[in-house]
C-alpha cells in the first residue's frame, strides 16, 4: 500500500523522484523519503508526515545524483516516525531499500541478525531487508538480493540501490505490483503507473519473484535464480491529464464527474446497439460451457465487494444461475464450495488487492474457472485469471473509489445479460431492451450529476449528523452498503447500511431524535415496503432523505428531502442511486474541511493482508 519509485539516468534524480512521489501519495501519506546515490555515497532524507514536509527538508540540503529511490508510506510495522520512514539503510551504509508489503518472518530474521551483531534503528519489518541484503553481499548485488528474497516470507516490492554500483537501481517483487520503463529520461521503476505516466506509456510488469536491473542504458530482467529473461512491454492509453485534477478541488470530485464517460468506455464497444448482443475481448463461453456452471461465486473486497453484491442479484435474476458473493479476505478460510463447475468472478480495481489475489489462486487450485474484472492492465489478476474483462475506467487517484465502482457495475450487468442470452433465457426483444437500458446509463448518470447543487444544499444541512443510516430493499440494499462506505471513508461519520426490513430486528434501537436515515427507494415493487421502514424511523425522531425515481411524488410525503433519478430497469438502479450519495459523502467531507483524497488510515491499493 506504499508508493515506490526509482530512477537512473543522466538527469538529476531528485526532481524526477519527487514528481513521482507526488503522483503516488494516494498509496500512503504518513511519511516519505528519498535515497540518492552521490559521489560521497548514499544520502537519505526522510521524515514523518506528508510529502510537503519532505520538500521543506530538501530545501535546506538536497542531495545531488543521477540515480535513487523514493517512498511514500502507509504504516504496517512501527508507528509513523522519522526513524520508521523509508528508505532504510544497511549497517555498513552500502545499501538503501524501499519496500511495499509485509515481511511475516521479520522477527526471526531480526533475531538472527542481532545475534550476529547487527544493530537496528527502527521498528519496521523493512529494515531487516536492508541488513539481510548486506549480510549476503560478497560483491555480487544480484546474488545477495536473490538470497535475501528467498529468505523472506510475506509480500514485497523492493527498490534497492548499492553504493558500490553507481547508476544501478535494483527491483524485485513478490505478491506486490511493480512496473518498470525505459524512456528518454532514463530507466524508471514504480509501484503504480501514474508515477511515471508523464514520461512514457509503455511499461514492463515484473512477475512473481522477478528482478530488474535498471541502468542509464536500459533494463535487464532476471528470475529469482538469476537466469536472464525476456519481457515485452504493454501499452497504456491513459492521458497524463487523466491523472491530474483538471481544475477540480479534489480528485474524488473529478472522478465522480467522470463517471458518465468512464461507464460509456466500459460498455459501448461491447454492446451492439442494433442487436443487443454482447461480446467481450477476452471472455466467451459456449452454451455447453455455461450450462456446465453450477454456481457463480463473486469474490472481492471493499467497494468491489459491494459491486459484487449487486452482480450476484443480477446474475441470479437474468441467468438463473445460483450466485453468491464472498469477501475475498475470508474466502479461503471458509472452505468454500467450489469445484470445476464453479465460475469464480474476481473483482479488483488495481488487480493487486492482496486478499483478492489470494482468493483467485485458491479458486484456481480447486479447479474453478476464473473471470477477472479489473482496471489495471498487466496486473496480477489480469495475468492469472482464465478470462478477463477490463473496466476501462482510466486512472483513479482518490482513495475512495467512485468511477471504478460504476464501471464494475456496468461490466457485471453485461456479464449477466451475456450469460442469460447464451443460455437462451431472453428473447431478441428482451435482449435489445436490456442492452438499451445499459447503454442509456451514462447519459442518465450525467443528468444526475448536473444536479449536484441540490445534493450540496442538503449536505450543508446535514453537517451536524453524528450517525447516518442507509436503508434499502432488494437491489437498493446492495447499493446502500456502498453509500454507507463512501460516507464513513471520507467524512469519518459513523454510518451503517441495513436492509429496510431489518430495522425492526435490532437497528431501530440506534435511532434517536436527530439521526439521519437515507432511504434508497429505486425499486418500484418494494417501494411500499420501504415507506413502512421510513415511517418507523421517523416515528423515533429521525430526519429522512429519499433517493428515488423521477415522478415518485410519494417520497415527498415520507421524506424531509428527496432526490430524483431517471427511471431505468430495476436491476440497474444501483448505478443511478449511488451517484447522488457519492456526492453527498463528498460534500459532507468537504464541509468538514477534511483531506478527501487521502482519508486517514486508508490507502488506495491494499496490497497487504
């Protein structure tokens, strides 16, 4: 969950490293540091706090050199402090290391090294890596890194420099993303594409336990046994502007407003508007293969899991295949009922979510067919699933996801319709109708977002809320969980989501005068039931905010404030009801003066278990 960057070339390394770290700060922001190879050895400058604090430190003494590594941290071992910040240096000062991941056996390694006289300065698991590489070093850096890597249990992406080999940057990964690129500026490595997107759009992706040696003249790749390997680049079409704020005060607001375009990119090339037929680039099944599926299991974490909650309902209703959603963090510990007749759908924006990758590998070990729904090209999930659908949502920088979630929903709708059509469960007219409803979602999202002032007004009136409860029934319940997550992630207000009918089974005890209850009321056939739940909350003094379809005047009778969305197919309502609630969360947090793009204790790509 930390951000790494490395550079070697013929230019001053520090400005390039700092620019990359600014673009990676969404991956961690409790400390930052750089290590620069200079004529006098490796110079490290690091500090607790945001990158701006590191910039201030560097004004009083910036090290000069043409190669180095940088890091922005999300703490796992050791509290945020100057000492625990990366980079970490080995005892003889020959090596500096930056690390993303967690080392599970670091205590055993630390004890071994301490018994041999090595003194440790920090409480991190990363410092053992620097000392361990030094311990194995006998003049051959690659050999030392290989031995150290084989001794580590856990996950890691590493950037390493050695004072004995000026101009070289070494990189190695296991279970954490790492990319490399060679461009006009020189050779670069990073934990994520936006860090170096301004320099190139052609990248190498390091595989499991692969190593890279970066020099001003190129990049060489090795497996962990030091056998040289060939790698091909992959190309990214993202523009540099896509990773910039573009005049918005926060990336989150920009990404909310980008949803109509992003969703259009996710669906438009895959649906034939004339016939309603759906086709994916890397996913197709015959009728026999689909009929061989006895169960669909969706697994994901966080917002992707809530997209999966929607997806399971749409698959059940359209394709009539038993479907479940399992949290990836729990998946492999529950002895799930999967076999060769199970289709496991794995959803991850980054394609590197540690729990989700582990769930994917567990499913493959048990013979299940796997389908990945991811955003990042060349990611672990993209490489390891049997089938693959990219969401095409472009770079997402804000920690709290918005447009990636919307694109995941759009892909899941198409998967459900594709399976139903393959099984012959929908006729030509219904196929065209469903396709038309999916294709209309981007413009309807645009219509909702154009009314952001209405949401901003109500958010301003709700600043004092201490507890906010979201309720819904059917598809709206699935969407309410994502709405509650968005609010708690960035505003730090306690929020929970409940199926409307469950209020009377316990949660009503939490309702008191002044509580805010947000009712998602997009499902017509369950609306009367939800009104009863709204009235139960109002009877106990709650204020109520309803989100419903245009023309549903009855909501005004039951709710203190109402927001209306265009009508759509009931199964697709989560795509429309979530948009005003993303804005609601954003404006609540903005009104509280919070750092919306970098919420406390969280990071974008969760690459640790």
